């Protein structure tokens, strides 16, 4: 617990406590104000927590269903059940807080029953690679492994079924000890969240339940709920992945950032301002316009639109990414980015350039219809041995879309996706850059731990 207590000294934690002190100075809130704030946060929570797990209901459809009972045409019935179950689980959680009694395994199982609503069958793959229909039971710990295959093809291992009861008992003991030692609620919430997801005690619903239990801890200590946005799930999963190595700082900071957003909403409500975020309605409009644009999207010809394509999807993207890489590059003895020009039937050409030398992109002799960038690091500073990380960034410009593919030096896919030219370009940049940066940070931290133990 001593190593974890150090996290209480993070600037992000101190900032949150300052916000809380300011908010608390306005208490007690009127019942109307309190309900207004929580209803807003609860709608955001219901939508985003389910969307992270693949629920197809949009924000507007979630609001219409929960507030007016309107089902969304063409959307799966189970997606509506998941929203209903999640909303009811929040109500059950609030009752547990009201009763002010210790959290038990029985409570956790009851929450799981409420979230999943009813048993169902789901397609899964056996360890032997055979696909079959598996019954997802509610309120019962898993009886078979639920390890998952990641996008890179690796297996992410969770606790084996026969060890779940023991590990869940340990988790609740850890939680009671953390409460007794008065561990900061935000740190406690984040670490409990990771420990629970690392066990993955149920066949399904573990992510949604983990986020409910995290908010149970926060609400018990008069902190607002944390709403992990669906758009931030890459960063969220990356922080959980880093926490697998015993490094909780990124996850705690992510929790602090999102609790800060909730405090901002509370402050707006106290000030009498509109607490509906602009993107609540805008995201519905954006979704509709995007669908329409895809139906009749303009095509771009590489020859005629060369400057636009290179500016937007190569040069401007690198100008977005390079400052972030340079910050990491300061730790390295050697940091280079190489453009590899793949010339048919000839040896490839290599162009090394820095943040201030992007003009090579405008060399008309280079064929950019399929280009490859290599980010090359050699770290030999704080770490005892050299760490070499190669990231190949492949950009393929087509008539309707651009494809980005990021592969590391052992051909593990870090990121791969096609983007239509109609999509918001800043969103595209962020979606690609986030997993790349977190991958590098994770690699460095893991190598640092390995070397410190040698």
C-alpha cells in the first residue's frame, strides 16, 4: 500500500481536491440541482459505458429510450436491454450507498444479474480454436476461461475460473484495507477498477460492472461519478494495459481527468449555466451528416489532388505527431524518423528528416501513393541497456479513403484503420497518435522495470 500512497501526491490529485473543496463550499445543494446534475451524468454514463462495449444505440437513442421508452428502429433488442439493465444497476448501487454497508461478493453478483438482465448465448472460440455457442449466465462467476485475443493476435490472460473466488475475496480485503488506511478515493477507485478487470470474474459484463464499482467508491466519498467517454477508449485500454505491469499512474491520471470533467459540469450547474455539452446534440448531427457523406462521398484523384492529400494526410499529420514524439525523443540517445520510398523493381530510398525538414514530402520525384515512415529510437540513458523500437507507419492514399497502418519492429499491429476523406481530420490525427504514444510509453516503462530488477 505504501507504493500506492505515493500516487496521492500527483498534481492531478491535488487539482481534483482543490476542485472538490470549491464545489463543497456550495453545499448543501437543492434537491432540484442535485437531481439535474446526476441525471446529466447518469445519461452520459449509461451511453458511454455501453458504447465502449459495442452497444449500437446512439446518445440520442439512449436518451429517448431511458426518458421516454422509445426504442430505436433497426437496433438490436439486446442493446436496449443492456441500457435498461445498466440504468437499473446504477439505481441498485445508489441503494447500497444509502444503506452504508460494506460491499460484498453477494452485492457484486446481484449487480451483475441486474446489468445483464437475463442469460443469453454468445459465440465464442474454444482453446482448440472451435467456435461454439456459450451460455452467458448472470450473477455467477465464470466456469471456463474468458481470455481474449487482442487485435495484434496476442492472448490477454485473465484469472482462471478456479481461482476467481479466491481472488475476489482478496480484492475485497484489499478494498477494506484501503478504506482503513484512508487511501485517496480516486486512487482507490482506479486501482480497484484495474484489479477487478484483471480478474474478469464473469463471462460477460465485466467492463460495465467495473465502472459501476469504481463509481460506487467515488460516490461513497462524495466525489462525482467518472464517465469514461467512448471516444477515449483507446487511451482507457492503454492505461489498463500499462497497469497490468503494476504502473497505475496513467490510469489514476485518466480517472482524475474525467472526475475533473464531472466537477466542471457541477460548477456550471451551480453557476446556472447550461450543462448539456455541445457535443450531446452535435454528435447526433455529425453522425447523420457522416452517413450521408459516405453515401455520396467525393473521390479524390492522387495526381490532381496531390498537394491536398500530402498536406492533409502526410505533412500535417506528421506536424501533429512529431512534437509528441520529440518529447519522448528527449530521453533517447538517438532519435530519427526515416521516410522509406518503395520504388517498384528498385531498391528503396531512405530519407531521414527532422521536425523542421518536412519539405522532402514535396519532392515531386517521390511516389507517395504508398509510402512508409519508420520511427527509430535508441535509448541509452536512464535504462542500463539499449532499447530499440521501430515503428513503421504506412499511409495508403486511395480515391475515397486514406489507410494508416502502424506496425512495430516485430510486425505487431499497433493501429490499422481506413478513414474517409469526409472525417474530421483532427479526430483522425488523435485516433492514430494516441495508441502510438501509449505503446512507446508502455515499452519504455516495461523495459525500465525489467532493468531495475536485473
